């Protein structure tokens, strides 16, 4: 082990290593490169989901099954990304495929109500402690928009409390680029900052709702302080402010979601991602007294449109996911595996003194190019991203895929052996980097 500082290591070696890694990536992926060029002709930037882009170009997938993704150049990757949490079940899970096939036999665009939406709604209401009623959408973004709309409509107030670094959809983002946000009257304060929280309610006693992720997912897998969540609950109750937990990502952290883990119940919960087995999905629900604004027989109802809200493939896939796949402790085991992985990775970085760390909870985690404490997005500003980029390309070269920004969401298909092989890869990577200094 060397005694030189991580900063020196970065300055001397990082750029050269990074250039090598990028060149190797490009050389080995001629087909993906050609498709990137072709895609740019018809899709701005060559893609249709911003987060999937990274320089020089993303590999393109030909096939995916279980825990393995194969790209168009024939490279195989262990998929540690799990479609940014929507792929919790792994690729092409048989019970979901069977349910979809059976639904296809019955027809798939009714323009009418059908029994499966009741069954799926019942499963969600029984699963998440704060849900009394639920509505379906096609995405987590829509779920958040409609939850906010319910709170505003019901309270007659207009202000929405959000948290820096929070991601609730492309039009509800409280990070660096907020230009595309819907024009609500937002009050945005730092995450995990008790004083700012007290101040926000003092300055704005008329908040319609507070929207928070119990763990900021896209913002870097930063868990909320549990005392702060409890205090937020108290403040919302005191001020008649609707507390909305965005559990689009965190609902996977236990069968009853993060709300069950931290024992704080919101008034409304928004859901998305994995709950329909990887099909397009979103939902929001909570107290009957608030959800009733969407009851068209109520005195002053709010509309909730959406051609595909009760689409039969999503409903069928969701039922199969909850009744046939996420059973018998499989979710708990996946989260335990994630806790183990995160602990081991942090132990490696602490041992080698690289300026890297991993935050998160359960099956959700993110690499950060810092060894310092991270309590909110302000701690992530101005970090040297080259470490994370090098890890990303070296991991791809070794056959592991996760998000370019360092995000990992384990699927149930990632078993102990795969976790162990990734730990060994990172261990070698860190040792080699340090030894080369
Ligand atoms: C916490 C959170 N909320 C909402 C969303 C938006 O969900 P969707 O992409 O389905 O619109 C996301 C997506 O990443 C998310 O992570």
C-alpha cells in the first residue's frame, strides 16, 4: 500500500487511464457506434431517454435475460442497474411473461373498466400501510403530478415543499436544471437539514403539500434522516399540509416500502418502476379523504385522465409480480444482499484510501467520488467525476453494467456469487489504481 494522497493519484494517472478505457470501449463496439450515428439522424442526441446517454456513446442492447444483458457487439454484462429500479425482477421473468400472454389472449385495449385493475389495486392497498385507495398512471412522473394536484385541490393552497436534489420526474426535478419543471409555486430547501425544515414551515405555514423521497434515488442514494422524516410528519400534521412520500424507487426497500421501514406514514404515496414487473407503470394513493377528490360523484371532483391508466398488460403484469414473484422473503433477501455489497465496497475504498464511497440502503446504492460524509446534494457539488467514469468503463470492460452516474439497483436475479464477483472486481480495480501511483 502506498502513502501518497488520493489527490496526487488523480492528477498523475487518472486522465491517461481514462483515455485508455474510453478508447478500448469504442474499439470493441463498432456496431453500437454505427447505431449511435444512425440514431442521431432521427433521435436528438441519438436517444429518447436522457439518462441512458453517456459519452462517447452508449452500447445498444440486443437481448436480455435473467441477470445478463447482451449488446449488439456480442458483449455480455451482469446487469447491476436493473433499469434504474424498474427491473427488480430481472429480465423476462417467466410469471410476468405468462400473465402478459394470457392477457393478450383476452384483448388489450378495451376502453372500459375490467376486473384486473381492482385486483391490482387491492394488492397495492394491502401491501403499503398508508394506502386506502389508489389510482393508476403510466409513469412515476404522472403519479407525482396527480398527487400534488390532489393536495392543492383539496387544500385550496398552492405551495409545494420540495428538497434539493429530489427527482420526481423530468418535470419535477429539484437539481441543477429545473427549466422543464411544471410551474408550481415551489419552496425548495436542502435535504436532511432540520433547521431549514423548521424555517420553511415558519415562513410558509400555508404549504399545500411536502413531496419527499425517503431516500433520494437519482440524487445519489442518500437516505433521509429518520428523525427528520418523523419531524416532517409532525409539521405536516400541525399545518394541515399533505405529506407525500415519493416511493417510486424506495418502495422496494421492504414489502411495505420505506414508510414501513422508517415507521412514518405519509398522507399520499407515489409508486412506479418495478411494481408491474417492468411494464410501464405508475400509481398514487393514500388517505381516502384526499383520494376522494378523484371520485366523480363527489361535490367538487378533479379529473384524472389517461388512455392507458388501466392498460391490461400492466395490470396483469402487476398482479403476477406481487402474487407470484415478490413472495417468500425474496425482496428482503435482495435488500440484505445490497447491504452486504455496500458494506464491502466501502471497506475496500477505506482500505485503499481512494476518494470513493458508496451510499444507499438495501438494494439501492450509488458510488460517489469522495470519501467524505454525504448528507445532501450540497456535499456532492464539485467532486472529481473522473474516478466514477473510470470505474464505469473498467466495470463495463469486465462485464458489469451499472449507471454511468454510479447508480446500482440490484435485481432479484443478482445472486450471492454475482455480488461476490463484483466485489472482487472492485477490490482489484482499487488495488491496481493505488499500486500504480
Ligand atoms: C423517485 C422517483 N420519482 C419519480 C420518478 C419518475 O418516474 P417515471 O420515470 O416512471 O416517470 C423517478 C424516476 O426515476 C424516480 O426515481
